[in-house]
C-alpha cells in the first residue's frame, strides 16, 4: 500500500478581489507522478509556492508526512551572482548540504559529540561523494565550468544549475515549475528518461505535452477556480476532459431550458409571496447562475490571411558566421519557398537564434548574406522581446500597434476581439500590464506580434511560459496561417504539429535539412545510430584493431555461456513484452493506487533488467 507524502484540504487563495481557486483538495502518495495544468493566471505557480511554503494562503490545510524530504525547482530560480557554480550547489537548502555543513562545523570546533550519528546519516545520504555526483549531473546538463560566477550565466544556465541541485538531493517528493524551459531537445529527453527511471514522487507544471504524456500517471487541472483530477497520462486527460466539458454543456443547456419556464412563473407571481414560493424563488436564482455560466471554449477558429507575399521569400548566399573558435555557419546556401513552414532544432549554443537574427538583419554575417523578397513582412517573436510599459492597460498595448486585423474575405477583428481569441476577456483587457502573470505577459507579447498581420512569422522559443490552452490556439492559428513560418523550439509536440521540415543544427557549422517533423527525425536518427552500431560490431568481429588480422584466436564461449547466450534473447523479449503491458496499464487510468505503485516499481526494475541483459548479450555475442 502506498503512503501519503502530502495532503491538501480545502485550500483557497486570492489576491485582493482576484480569486485563484476555492476549496481544492488532493493528495500525493509515494510513486505518484502528477502534472498540474491550468491557464496562465489561474494559480499554478502560486499553488506550487504555497506547497513549498513560499506563499501564504487564505484557508485550508497543507500537511506533509513527518520527515518527508522534498525539493522545489522554481520557474525563475535566484542565486547570489558572486557565487561560483559549485558554491551555489553547496548553498542549496537540502539535507545533504546541511549534513556536510554540520560536519565541517564539528571539525573546526573540535567538538565530536554526536559525530557517530552524523557520520551514519552522511553514509545513508551518500554525502561523501556529493561533489562528484553534482559535477556529473551538471556535466550532463552541459554546465562544465564549475568555477564560473553565477552572475555570468544566462537565465537558461541558471535554471540548469537549479535543476541539478534538486536532482542531486534525491528527494522523496520533487516539485518542478516548467523544468523543460531552456533545455534543448537532447536534455529534455535525458530528463524524461531520468524521471521515468527514478521512483521519487513528482508534482510538476509544464507545457511540454510529450513530457507530460510519457512521465505522468495523474493530471490535475485548475479550471473555473476548481480542481479536477484525472488518473492517467496526458492523452487520457484529453479524452476525459472532453467528456467532462460535454457533460457540463449539456447541464447548462438543460438549465437554460428550465429557466425559461421558471422565468415565466416568476413574472406571474404577485409581490407578496408565501414561504413555498420563496424556496422556489431561491432555486430560480441558483438556476440562473448555472444557466449564465459561459465556457470560453479554447477551440478557437482563427486564421489570419496575412498580407500578400510574392514568390521570392529569401535566399541565403554563402553565409559564414563564427564567434571566436565557434563556427555557426560556413558557406551556407538555402532558397526558402513560398508558404514553407520550417522548424529549427539543435543543442543550445549551436547557433539557432544567431541564424534567425542574421536573417532579420539584427546580426551581421562575417561574409555572404541574405536576399529578402520585396513583399516579405516579418513578424518576430523573440526570447528577449518582452518589454511593456507596466502602467498601460492590456487593450491599449495592442491598440497602439493596430486597431484591427484582416482575416481575409472581407472579415476583420478589432483589437479587443483578437485579444478575446487569445483568452483575454473584456475585464482582463482593462487590467494594467503589471497585474498579469508571467505567462499572460508572454501571451500579450504574442498578440502584439500577430496583430501586425505579417506574412512571414519567425518565432524563437514561442512555447516557453505559455499554457497548453494558449499553445493549442497558437498551433491552430499557425496551421491556418497563409504565409511563411520559421520556428525555433524545443517543444517536440508543437514542432510536430506546425512544421513540415527541419533545419538541424549539429554544431561546428554542420546544418542538416531534414524532410519531416521532429518525431520522424528522431526515428530516422535512431535507425542511423542502430546501423552505425551494427557496422562497428561487424568491423570488430572481422578484424582485430591491434593486429589487423582475423580474430581466429578469440576465446570461444564455454558450454555454460552458450546456454546463457541462447536464453538471453528470449528473456529480453519477455521483459520487453511485460514492459509494454505495464506501460499500457499505467496509461489506462483504471488502476487503484496500490497497484499503480506496484506496477511503477516493477517497470523500473524491468528497465534495469533489460539494460543489464542487453549488455550481457552484446558481450557474449562478440564471442559467439
């Protein structure tokens, strides 16, 4: 039976007259991996801050199990800029670091009272190799200069240091706010695998839908100030949420029909009403409230025509760019087609954003250049472009750019109507910018780019800090966008939906044009790596690299090893079958908590066994 780590009962939170959520309750047990979903401004980050004791709440209870170890990855972590990377890791607020600090104090004070107990605790938490383990995780997250000052790091690098800090602490409960922001695709996949193999419980906010689908066994959604729970992964949540919305809409329609009859009855009543009539009047007002509920359905149909764009878009001619020893492009040539939708992917530091800035004329190449068509009108959404007058109202920010947007066929939207499509209702439009959440500001910035009605959109990491509902609206907009598109993004789901081919930046000026989306690229890459492994294996079998002659003298398998080798293939196949069966069970959302915990634990064991037996099979196969 799984044990509860955290219980939240009847939690309510508001800021002044803005109510975020009311009377929400849920629990987190051992082995739970929970994704939290809501619109920007609905209180996701606030809820995480409340759990992490960084924010107060109005009513309710937040109760941790005694002694539970938890760690919190904030959306925008802060460190003393004077600290080095390693010093920042040793200043983290986790149990291991505290034990190390106490040990150092005891040594300096020559006070050994309680030392035996402290040494036992340090052994249990593997405190002796803490520095080595933190360096290993930092390296996997591509932070290699451990003595660099935190003030010299980019926002993305700071986030990765913070991520390393929470992972190294090996908590029982890990809480994360947008963990994939600023991670490139390889690191996102590394983190995905790490969390799947680890048995820690998890509560996270993320817009990465593949990440949610492959890791989470439960989805919580804050909607209309209430909490809804779905026992399953993201795909299961989408299915069940649709059923819930349909049921709600049916209920609202029924309430409206009943209200017509009640309204007629109310109008026919005399001013003096008896006790029985009063109860019916009270029911009428309750019915009226239900009937007036209006769901802002996220499935918005919006496709801007875009201004006319000619046949010539842009041509890259012999573009070369480097920063010191780092080569971005080297004699790069490319002709961009009309209505082309290109995705740009690659590891951080390979030059994706630099390439975009050269195209837009914001960065000059060392040689060569870009010829841009006369009709091209760029709309550019950048990672750094979020600059507003905080004292302006939301509607004024957009109206200062354009009063209307042309949808084609004589259809137009006013700035206010356009904002409503991107989930800014009229009351929110008249708020001051400083009252918006970080995600809402990102959404407003997106509106300021789109309302200029460009015919060539360039979006650099547009998915960071946007909620899933906004991403759905943006994806639909881009699918129907009658213009050209370049997207730089680490969001695999987003890329799969909106682009038709990729430019893959491999680093050192190596750029690959791949004719497909990101999932197709990953499948192709996995096949290529498999072929490469098989070729290397063939070369090793045929030739001894030291003597350059056939391996006639290699040690043959013993009788016992031959029997082991023959059995391994069948054992691996059985484990793979069991893994598939358990994965399907976990995704079904039908398992009780005890069985969910048991199967999650077994899945981790199976993955370790598959790795172990595969390595042994490879080892024996070289001598078979």
